[in-house]
């Protein structure tokens, strides 16, 4: 697991006389191996008390913020660095190999890095990094662009940094490792950057859904597909691409055939354009003469809901969608859909299968949906958990956020909830049987999946679980760091 701390509470870890934000990794087996892994004279200590604030399993490795974890074996760590007195950048670290305070810094201003396999995705502004990511289309450095850092042989070989395309991607859920080893990053081609009509509607003011694919053999990221459909902030699971919404007026198409300009939700089956991927700006799907004749974009695009859902997340075989249902129904519920229900009519909505209360927060491995529900919202719907009210953790109030995980079947309406044997649900404490697993707010930045094994870091107050996590003799507002694991 990875996380962020501050030397104001941890002490000056690198001895440079400054109190800075720092990033760390936490190797769970070191908490129960009977060894003094951090050399402080204490064995398997949880942090706090006479042994100091740092647990035995924690390694503080660099200054910075927003750490992420990935790699083919879970050893690749990244974070952003804006505290070194230089121009910042993305720091790259390999656990058990790189020494602390010796992360490799790819210099530049690069936003929201994320990992899929051994490749790191980010977006940035051309002028800040001296890059022209679309030289086929212009000679300026005025655009946002997407970049990829190849860390496959790090630290034996320094990572290489490439500009992939002009455009912009979402903060999360935009980069995914396919089962065949290719990495897919979904993003928006911004027509005004390229002075080009990428969806053939006669103007150059749209945000077009596209993806580029990173070749796992040579790391080349300048191959992809222009989907030729308007849709902002597309996210993907390697197989399904979902924009946050599509405006029929901006797209120039009547998707549902009602001759009224609607805003609706489309999905794209990436496998239907996988064979079309080619050179960005120069291949088949980027040819303007062909784009003008694509009635519904390239490959298969179809409507999955007309509902104005607040959020949608892609699965490998469908997607999850948030649905507002009003206070009396618990405010929000989460549904899912499967593309196996497609009837061949692009404008027909797919069946939506209700999972339960709460909002989708993350997709794990493209297969399971993490859902969060606020206790007081559940209370509006009359849900009773502990003590005849919507108290899921037994602390006496209804001010917390509860989380559970559902893994849909790949067809139809079925699926399974992940049940943790020591949860209050599994132990029979709930009046209404909703399989909540843990209580915490929406922090998913440290979650990761390696070879089908999912780890989710959890931060929670001692008071909420009635446990003295730091062994200081008090059960108070101190935060406990724990985790939940399961296999897909």
C-alpha cells in the first residue's frame, strides 16, 4: 500500500532541515514477521508510543504527494514532486530495489499520473514542457497533451518519456492494462487544438472520445483510434470506453431517433475498433474524408441509458452507473449493465440492473464495483442496521460512509457481493442485510490490483472502530491505517 504523510508529525525523515510532505509504502508482511525491519529497536510496532510514529512496515521513500502503486508485480511506485526546489516532476521508485530518497525524477509539470502495468500516463501543457504533441496538425505549443512514461526496465534502465497526442484525459480510470498486455488510455481529442473536425459534424468546437494504445513490446504510444463521437472525459476498462456524457446537439447525431437534442450516455466496445488502431493523426480513423461518412462513429457505439446519471464507470463487459432516487429512497443507488444484452439497435437503452444503495466509487480489475453509501442518506430511506437506525459501524451516530463491493456476472442481472467474515453484516448485527465491509470516506488513490488480488487501504478514526490502533492508551480521534483485501 502507499500513502502520504507530513514531517510535521513524522519528524524530519531525510535530515534536510525542512518539514515537508512525504510519501511512503507499507509492506504488510513486515507487520507480523517478528523482525525489526526499520531498525528502531521495536518489532512489528504499529506506530505511536515509545517506538515513535512510524510503523515497522512503513518505508518513507521520498518527498512529494499523490502516490500511486502498480507495475506487473506491484513494486512500481510513483508520486508528484513540487517540493524539491526544482521544476517538479513525476518521481518513480521501485520497492525493495531503489534506496529511500533516490527516486528517479522525470522533470516537468505533469498532472495526475496514473499507472497501468509498467506504463505511467499523465497529461500536461505543451508550453510548460517544451513539447508539440501534434506536429502533424500545428507548429505551436499551446495545447494540453497526453504523455506516457515507459518504466518497464527501471531501475536497470532510466524511464523514457513520450508525448502521445494533444488532448486531455480524466483524472482517474483513464488508463487500463488489457489481458493481452496492451495499455489503453482514453482521452479527448479537442478539435480546436488540431483545427480539425474529428467527428464530421461540420465544426471544430467539440471534445471527441478517443484512445491510444501502448505497444507492450516497444512502448510506442502514438497509435490509436479516433472514435469520431463527441463525449467528454472518456474512461475505459481496456475493453469498454464510456464518456461522462454525449450531447446530441454537439455531436450532430440523433442517437435515439426522437428528433429532439438530448444528453445521453453512450458506450464504445473497444474490440470493435482494435484492428483499426494506427498512427495518431494519420491513420484510417483520422482521415477527414472517411470521418464525414461515419454515421455512428467508428466501431460499435450505442446508448446504454437515457437517464441523466451523475457518474458512470466502465467494466470489462459493461459498466456501473449512479442514479439519483430522492431522499426518501436513500438519495443514490448504483446500477450496472452488460453489453451482452445489446439488441443491435444503437439507440435502444440497455437493461439496468439495480445493485443497491450508494454511489459507485471505483472499479477493481475491470470486474468489481466499489460502492459507498452515507449513513444519513440510508436513514432517509428507513434503512436499519445497528440499534434500529442506519448505523453501520455501531458508533451510535449516522454520520459515516459505508462501503461494499459487488462483482456482476458477465451477462444478465446476477452477481455476488464480497463478504468479509468479521464484518458486522456477516456476524448478523444488521437488521437490514446490506453487506457493508468497512467505514471510511472516498479515498481510493492507494487501491491497486495485481494479478487478480485487490488491496484497498482504509483510514478510519479509532473512535469509529473502538480500537487503540497506535497503542497510546487512548481511543480518540487518531486515525488508524488498515486495509481490505480480496481476490477477483
